[in-house]
C-alpha cells in the first residue's frame, strides 16, 4: 500500500502519462488483501502494480493499527471523476472497460455530461475471465487510451 493523497495520485498520473508507457494503479481494499494471501497470481499482481492506493477504510484502520498510518483514503470511485476532469482538460483519451453490459457506456456518458470535452475513445463490457482477454486487448490496441478504467472487481 502506498501512502498517497488525492493530489499526489493525480500528480503521479500526470507524470506517468507524460512519460508514456503502461502503468497500473490498484485500488486496494480488504478483499484484495485477503485474496492476495491465498492467490499467488493476484498477490504478484499487487506486488507488481505501480501504485496501490488505499481504497477501503479498513486499509486506513489496519495501517494505523500496524503502526504505519496512511494520510488519506484514496477511493477509486472518487478518483475516477477527478481523473476524468483532468482528462477533459488535458485532452487525454479514456477507455471504460468492464462491469455489466451497458454500464461502461452509461458511466462514460455521465462523465462526458459532467466534463465536457472528455474524449472517450472506447467503452467495452468485456469478460473478466481469461477467455475475454483477447477481445479486451484488441479493443485496447485499437483505442490507444491514455487512461484505462477497469471495473472487473477482484481478482
């Protein structure tokens, strides 16, 4: 878990987009930690992620209890609109992936209504199972987004 605030997370994203390449943020909650303890592949995913933000309030409590308090809870649901606002200002291309059929479309439409000029380059419900990877990767390659929001849940 990284001890970051919203402004630090947004600055981190700015820097990574300017730098280019692929970078992953995980919004970690208790479910992620429990899963990672019993699922080596998911544990590796978290360990190899570029930034793990404390999404769940239980992460704040556990860190405090463990003697390593975190300064702020950084939730994915609050980070997404802040990143969409930034994307609209900076002309970044945004891709919404996952959730049930139509949810990514609805989320994209809502964000575009709130943040005029938001460039949504793709929405795709996809399939969170391994057999859905090829289709998601094809959409990703065609869309070439600056930001990819994935709503598949954990793992």
